[in-house]
C-alpha cells in the first residue's frame, strides 16, 4: 500500500492565487490528513462552501461567564466545553452541577464547571431549510452533499426528497442514483423494523421467553460508552487527505474565524480582494489553510461526511476482517471478563462502534507501557503478535481457559503470509506519523471482571 504524501512535505493545494507567498508550515504534532472512503463521484470545479449555520464555535471570552440555561427537550443541544471541544446530543437533564446529554443512545454527564456555553440546535427540518436556501438549484453536487448529511442524521425521507430533486434535474447523476438506492433500502428497513416491534408481544409471565440474545447484546452495547458524532468528526478531520477528499461541509463562519483570529498571519490575505477570494475558494483550499495555520480550535467547524480511507481500511481489514470475530467475542475482549481491554462488538459496521474501538486500541497501553499498535515497526505491534500462533509470535497471547479447563483462545492470523496480517500491516503503515493527539476526551469502559492491580492474577 503506497504511503501518503504529508501535506507539509509539499503543498497539496495551491493557494498562490489566494494567499501571499509564505513558507509551508509543518503540522509538527498533526500528521497531514488522509483521504476518505468516498465513492468515486464527479466533483464540481468550484464548489461553494456550505454552512451549517447553528453549529458555530464560541470565541473564548475575556471572562468565564456561566453557561446560559436551556430547558431539556427533544432537540439536539451543543455543549461548548472550556477545553475547546464540543459535545452534541439530546439534553435530558439539568441538575445542580451537571448537564446530561444522550449521545449515540448513551446518557453522558458533563460537569457545569467544564461547560462554557450551551445552545439548542433547531430541528433537522429547519436546519435543512436554512442550508438548502444557500445552495442554488443547479449546484447538484452540493445538494448531494446535503442529502448525505440528512442521511447521516437519519432524516431519510428528507434526504430522499432532495435526491429525487437532483435526479429530476439530471436523471443519470451517478451519486444521486446510488444514494437513492441506499435511502430506499433504509426506509424499507425502518418500516419493517417498526412492524416487528409493533407485532412482538412483551415479556410477561405468559411469555417468559424474555429478550433474545441479540436484544441482550444490544442492551450491553447501549451501556458501552461510545464516541459522539462530533468526536468521530474530529478523528476524520485529522486523517483527511486533501489530494483525494471525501464530501465536506465548510461553513462561511470558518472563513470568518480564520480572518478574525489570524488576521496578522502572513498566510491570511490582508487585502479586501484577497479575503473575498477566500470565500470563493474550494473547501479543500480552506482546510489546507487551517492546517497550515495550525488552527486546531477550528477543526470542529469542518464537517467530514465520510470515512477517510485509513478508517475505511481499519473497518474492513482489521475491525471486521478479524478483530470482531476473534478478539472482541463475548469470551474474550468483548465480554465482562475482558480484563483491562474491552471492545464493543454490537453492529461493528456502525461508525460509533468501530471508531470507538479504534480509539481504545490506539490509546491502550500494556503493563510495561508498550502501545498495542507500533507505528514505527508495525510487525512488532502487540495487536498482531497476540493474534498469531504462539510459536510464531514475539508476544504470545496469554493462556485463556474456560471453566472446564480447556483453552478457548485461537489465533486470528495464521502467519505473516496470511492476508489478514498483510492487510493489517498496510493499514498501520498508512496512518500518519507522528501520531496526532486527537483532543478527544474518552474514558473506556471498566469490565466487571477486571482484576485489581494488587490482586493475584489467574492464568489467562
């Protein structure tokens, strides 16, 4: 798998027509971003920056005012945190010292002392109308991007109506035709699911069967802390590749903030003409400028609607390729006896699942301080060494016995010639180095079976 060109090794996007000459700035702790798993599609020659008007970052004030109160409700709410990050979810409770947001189905508590400001987002329908009003009818690519955003927000009916409008203007539009098939299928699945829920009798004394294993698994997954959409977006921003970008939303407010915060930087045009040209630039040009300015506080304003290829490869070749079916089973790192490393195994194709599992693997450290993934020497990564037969591994997997004393662990990778080993090596090598600090707060779950550090350790 060929290595990706870092954005600071050579300029990926020429800003010569927009910006004054200046040396490229290396993102010392942020590797250059990487491409997303976007399907091939025709891109407009000069797409206009699209905005999501209500999701704007808050400028750090001189004082530290108390967050504005907002009543709990069914609308999405944004918490602007003092560390510069944001959290988006449904606000369900305001207590004396905390807010509770439901993020990806998980109630998450935030201390009020960590919150700078809160803002309720308008309903999806209203936000859609605001964004649609900024897009000309003939700009089919931006309309398709908006339809994809609606799909991501699970507003399938609105997304389908937008796609059908695109197809009315261009019946052969490949991106719109593909998305329509997905939306038709998703809507059918939602209807069937609603019918099954309505037809299924609840568990009663006359129906002691109770929840199925799948339902029990779903309940366990709901209690597993997952990354929010905003946190997933931050990971995507760090791993973008501007040579082959996915679908992006870059609001005009981002350009406003660049000019406001970095007006004195040589990379930002000083003339009215140069600044006006920024508003006509392609999204990739604006993002390239953000990287060069090292304006990490502006990353949340960039909306990446698809998985970069590195995450697509992780999902396909590692997560679903062997991790879920071996390491993340209920008898190993997917159950309550997982030890310090616990992974979610329900609906592995969903972004909330595989991005969360990726971050857990990325940040996990063994007892000796070694990371699971060795980006410098991929073949020495404990992640793959633990998955290989013990006689071929430099880090043999500990023995794991069932209650009957039989070994329950089996190698997921047979040898270095195994395609799973090769694919995993390619994925690790494709990741940016040095590794970035994603600035995402996440506390992994603590399984009930976790043995205290000072307790005698059983044979595993």
